[in-house]
C-alpha cells in the first residue's frame, strides 16, 4: 500500500485555505453588520463617524455570508458526490 503524498498535500492545503476563507468571510460579515449600530465608533465621546454606512455594511455582510454559503455548499457537494 502506498500513499499519494502529493494528493494528500493538496487536500491539506485546500482545506486550510477554505477554512481560513470561511472564517475571514464570516468575520467581515460581522464587521459589516456592526455598521448598523447607532453609536459612534469609539464610544459616546469619540465623535468619529462609522467607516461604513448601514446600507453598505449590510450589503457587505450579505455578500460575505453568500460566499461562505457557496464555499460550504460546494464542499458538501464534493463530499456527497
């Protein structure tokens, strides 16, 4: 019995990249959703404006969560098929 070390390495690298991508996309979605808060960024005395408008933050969150859903669905499709 022999192992295909090259294929095993490819599987490890792809799974690592997919895991990091899913975590990063969910994090960006949470940052986008945090733009919907009515408070200033740094606290009540900061006075800084939020970096994103609530509409843009929601759009970014939807795009990031949609991309996450596609990655997870494709992974499930590969496992099942």
